[in-house]
């Protein structure tokens, strides 16, 4: 099973846009990520996102670059400060490849919880537009498979 964790692209400041839609740069970051992912031929059950505009717009930009079995899914439990344990359990139960487009500190805590069972470990620096691929192996352990950032694309 593979899990792809994607941090949303650059968003407008709250003072300029209270809903925090992506900036033009943020949209370009998401499109760069999609361009990188397309030739990998990824197939995921669905792309989960928080429903916040910056996450939704990033997910929508990436969706055409991957094969989706069920499509995009808005999840109320992916907000920046949400507890990662319920989502961790649901990922494990699903047994399917998934992509989650979200926010900090949630993504960092989720990755840390899966990798070392300590949500506070702060193992990965999720830059805007970053994709982290975690692999759940036959020995029932999560491992970091690869990571890219929009800067290196």
C-alpha cells in the first residue's frame, strides 16, 4: 500500500483572501507536481482533501495526473490541527493506495505517526507543493519511499 501526502501550494494571505485560495505561484506549483506525477502512472483509490480552497485547488490540479478509482473526497478530519489517529486508523483499514492533500501541521504529524508512532517527532519538512510517498510493506511497517518539492522540479 502506498500513501502520497501532498502539501497544498502557496495560498493568498488571510488579509487579502479570508478563504485563502491558491496564488498564481501556488497553482503553478501544483501543476508542476502534476507534471512530475503523470509519467509515474500512479493509481490511487481516491484523493482526500480538507475542503479548504487551497487544498481543494491543489487536489484538483493534481487529479488529472493520476488514475483515480473513486475520485476526490472532501474530509472534515484533515484540518491543520486535527488529530491524526482516526485518519491513521482509516488509512490502515482501507488497505488501498491513497493521496491526501492537506496542511501543516497535520501532514507532518500524520507522517511522523505512521513512520515512528510519534505524531510530535517532526521528521519531514513539508514545503508548499511537496509530495511525500510512504510505503506500507509486507512486514507491516511504513517507510519513506521518496519525496519531491516543487523547488526541485
